[in-house]
C-alpha cells in the first residue's frame, strides 16, 4: 500500500506524469529492480526489526518524466510502493519531501540512478544530484519522535508564503556569510527589497505615535511630567482609562479597547461621510489577522460544495497561504496588466463560472486597493462595477485597503464610501474593509495593529465571528494604541500637530519620488515593462527573458523568474521576490520590489540592477 510518506513525496515532487504508457511501464520495471537493490542495501546495513526505513527510488525517462517511490524495509517486509510523478519543482520541495520520507534508524547508503531512453536532459541530471544530496543531508536518526513530518497538518505542509520564501532564506545565509567572512562576495551588503517593512529599511518612526505609546507603557513617569506635549499625555490618559486597571498590560475586550473602536468609527465617518458604529469595528493584530478571521468564518461547505474565495492574480500571498491552510477553494481572477492592472468584469465572470464547474462555491471576493504587488489604484467607476458584480453573485466584499495613505497617482476611493453612495440594492451587500498601522506613513509593522469594519452583517453571524476572536483573547493593546494614533492624529492647534504633519509629509513625499524613480528606471531596461507605481510600496515589472534563460531555468527545475532573481541576489545582493510567488498569467514573468530603501541606497540598487541585467541578457541571448 502506498504510504503517507510516499504521498507526501510525490505531491511535493509535482503534478501527474504525462507520457506514453510504454515509457511508464519501462520506468516502473526499472524502479522495481532498483527497489530490490535498495532493499538489499538497507538490510546489509542492519535495519532494525520493526523500524521503518524509507528509501527514494528515482528513474528518469525522456523529457523530464520520472518515477519516484519509497520502499519500506523491515526484516520481514518487501517494498512495493511505486508512484509516477513529474520532476520536483525545486531543491526546496525536494528538501521538504525527503524530510517527510526519511525516518531512518541509521543512514542507508544509496544506490546509483538508472536512466531510460537516450535523450536525457541536463535537468534530469541536476535533479538527480540535488535529490541524492538532499537524501544524504536529511537522513537523521529519528528514534522516539512522536510527531513526524508526514503526521503534521497536510494543509500546512502545502502552504507557501513567497515573501519569506527560498530567496529570502538565501538572503539571510548571504548576510551571515558577509558577517563571518567580509570580502568573500562581490558586494558588501544585502539590499532587502523583498518585503514592505518600512522601519527595517531605515524609515523613522512618527514622533507622536511613539510618544503616546511610551506614555501608555510608563504612565507614572510621563503622565505627570512635561517631557512630552500635553496632547500626547491627554491621548495616553484617554486610552489608559479605557483599559482594565488603566494598564496596556491588561487584556482588552476581544474586539478591542472601546475608546479606540470609537475613534476608528469616527475616522471612517469623517473619511466617507457615512454613519459608522463602534460595535461594527473589530481591532485585531494587524489586517492579516482580521482577514484570516473572516476567511475562517466563511470556511463552511454550501450544498456539499467546497467554499471558495475569489482572489486577484497577482495577489499578496497571505490569501493563497490562508486558503490553503483552511483547505478552501482558490478562485483566481487575473488583473489586466496592459490596462494598469485594472479589474475587468468579464474576467470576473469567467473566473466565477470556472469555479462553479469545479464545484467550488464562491463565498467572497478579495479586492486589494491600492494593489499589492501591482502598485495599482482602482478608479471609482471600476469599484462600482465590482460592487455590482458582488451583489449579483451574493459575494461578501473583502476590501484590503491597508495602503490607502500610499497613493501617488490618482485618488483613493474607499469601498465603504462608494458602496454607501450607490444606494439600494447594492449598499445592502455585506462588506468588510481592512486597515493597518503597518503601512502608510507610519510603517509600524512590528506593533501588529489593525482593524476591520463589518457592514450589513447579520447579528447572529457577527456573534459567531466574535466568539472565534474571543478564543484568542485579544490583540496586543499597544498595537491598538498605535492604530488609535493613526485614525485620530493631532489636529491644527494641538502642540504635536506641526511636527506630525512635517514627518508624515516627508515620508510620503520621499515614497512618491521613489515610486516614480523605480518605474521610470526599470522601463529603460531591455525587455522590462513596468506599469506606473500609482500606489502602495511596490513595483511589479514584467520580464521578457531570452529563450536560453528560460530553458536553463527549466533544466534546473526552477521558474524562470525565480532563476533570474536568484542570480540577481547571488551576484549583487539585491533581494526581490519572484512573480511566481504572487501568481501571474502563464507565460509571463515578473518580480516584486519595494520602493522603501533610502534614496541613495535605492539609486545604488538600480545601478547594480542595470549592470546585472545587461550581463544577464548578454549571456543568455
């Protein structure tokens, strides 16, 4: 019987084998021979009775097809498990597969690989070498472990999060090498443009926010002194009076500190001209936690069909990762790159019909505006079309608006405002909007502050959601306090007002300049097409790579954009994220870079990038 570890390995290796049955038969026969040889090898090492020893058998045939199998050897058993699969996608998936497959009492010397056919590709040889190396490096003594890799949640095993994926892991290794062995690489530092972490790239904290937080943390020291301005002390006192024991160290209500919820409601009312109630506000540990809470709420089959959520492609990997973890259906719709990443309703229609053919029941549609990773900003007309579409198909609107302060071209329109102004019946649809203190001009990523507003939710449904949230007790109160400073900043006449406005505008103006700089520079590179960075903190250029580069990447079982950005990192220290981690139309290649590094460093990055790209194109043309 095919073991669970075998299934894990085969799944990690890739999708189903394509090819002629004669090839499969020949490969299976060869695999059987190698299985027998592996069994003998395992027994020769003295495999302990009752101890499972799993060995990988890989036999390559023409055009990248392979057979992978795991043999389970004991003193009394004969291995028989064999399964066909395609080549492994990358060395990372091989690592994950072998960790699940190998539970060795002792390391077993491996046997040679056999080949079928004559038209062997270099990709197969590389894959053999990678697999062989990984098998040896991951073979460890695991006696007595109660939790094995193959016994962990399968949804977590398949979940991926590209923003902190293999490229970023490699960047960390390079940073350690530069620290331990200065001068060992042709560059002095890693330029991290992979993630929207403002303060990590040198952005300064907003004084008002930090002074309020400091006073909340040390009220005995700052509330009664004139160290900080009077409006700072007044705000901190207001927050503390709404906290248990007048301390930010106490649990808050599960949905958040009452006065902060009130301030969020006032912020939305002032921004959109709508009546917003505090009881519809839920404060959470960043927008990500709020999004996960709502997706969990929707995770219930309807009419026996798997629940699904419509997500943009490209998208922020939080959505694909969470849907995979929850075992929910992913219903992708492609943004129109040739129209500045606009959202076409005809594409939404195609996507939802495709989901229904697959027996996936659409529950919600995710809109990221301004866009991550695209840097786009939706027009009011486009938002109206989306709201009408959601109403037509009875979808919950999930509006991810964490970059609403980061608009460089055009104007930000909140879904809440447009939804309200459209009137009945469209403004009767359920809507959830998300906001965070991690982006904008504040960049307080590590404080984990955010909120969601629930619009038109049935009271009983809201109770279920709040019950789920209450099981997590509450979000960090300091994160809530930071969110309070964002939604209720100093106003004219307050002692902190002038400095607050000066710092805020300085941050936003620098980001505006860098957004234009990055897009215009990339558009001078051969084979690059970069839409204007109209909003958010990212550029997402499209690469036209030479066929030789694409074939080289395929020979290494890598996505071409992964291959490109990995070489970029290894040769220049520039760390960006391949577009394949966000999703992209088949046959297109992209990467995402932030615009966050300081201006001088960003200029250096673009200079190094240009030189690398010219060299790359010359090598692979």
